[in-house]
């Protein structure tokens, strides 16, 4: 795999570091001082992410043999890999099983990606690009109410989960995993995820609506704990009805908090 990654004169060689850069720039999109950058999608079939920044950022990730395949075949291989890692974790996932599901030989898997770890890191990049594109395409900067912003972000995440179920199972397995082979990626992913979502929640939220003595950041921590409890139980086999039921309960919790933590004039 040949890679060229530039941010000014800084070369980023770690796949999760690149995803962190994507997240940071996406979260800063609404800041007026940032003008003009474009981050292309990892796969040709993934939507390009248009950001604005004075920083000229060019990302070129070239998996020449893999990207020479038709887009449809690339997606079949990526989906097979996401499913295998999402269900079994890194250590138990088999390159042979992924190849069989994708309809190619094990030798071709190594021909395209070099190693199991490189394939795994490539999937992290695909996931990061897909999620950020979802936020970029659906986030409404005009929504400034704290709880409405959390609902909007939740809706975006749920849409991504339903459209890319194996992707979410893969990330959940990575996020809550303890495997030695991927613990470095897990640590960085947790840091990136917290900062990424937090920036979107608090970036333009109107904090003046809260009663005196109420700390919105503590509320957010509580909500994260609640959602993580759900995410830990989401697998590739979790059906849409279970997800919808959780979201309904989550929204009721948000409405309850809003009624009790907002000043009366904002209810």
C-alpha cells in the first residue's frame, strides 16, 4: 500500500490520526476563519467531503490494485470485512472467511491489502469518512437548542447505523474491544469520538436556557453513558425495531431533562 498524506508540510502516517484530522476539520466547519479545503472520500463510491479551511489539506490514499476493481466489487469486499471483524473481533476474524464471503481467494485479499492489520486500518478510514460525510450532509447549523442538537446528532447517527449496519458493528467491536492487536487504534478512536461529537453538541448550542447551577457538560456525560450502554449490546444482528425503541426512550429522557433543567421562559 502506497500512501501520500500531506497537511501543510506535516506527513500523517497513522490511519486513525488521519481520521482525527477529518473529524477536527469537520467539527470546525462553521468557524468563519476557516476557508477552502477538500477531503476526498477513501473509496470512489463514498461521497466526497467538502470542508472549508485556510489549511490546504490533500489526502491521497492509494490502494492501487484494490481501487482498480469495479466500485461494486470494492464494496462487496469492504462489507464482507466489516461484517467479519464486527462479529468476531480482530483476532478471530479470518481473512479466508472474508475472501470466501466476498467471492475471491485468500491470496487476492493479501494482494489487495498486504496484511490483515492493513485491511483493518483501511476499514477504520472507510468508517471515519462515511460517518463524517453523514454529519457534513445532514447537520443543520441553525439548530441551536442544546437538546434539539443532541436529537439531531442522534438521528444522524441512527441513519448511518441503519444504512451501514456492519460498519456500526465493526466500530462498536473496536470501541469496546480489549484486543492487544488493536488497543492503540481503540484508544485513539475513543479520544477522537468524544471530541468530535462534543464539538458538534456544544459548538453552537445555546447554554443560556439552562437554570442556574445546571452544568450542560455533566448532562452530556450522563447521556453518553446511557447511549454507550445501548451501543455495547448492538451487534450485526440487531434489528431496526430495537434501535427505534431505544431512540424513542432516549428522546423521552431528553424531553424530561429539558422540562426540569431549562428556565421556565424557554419551555
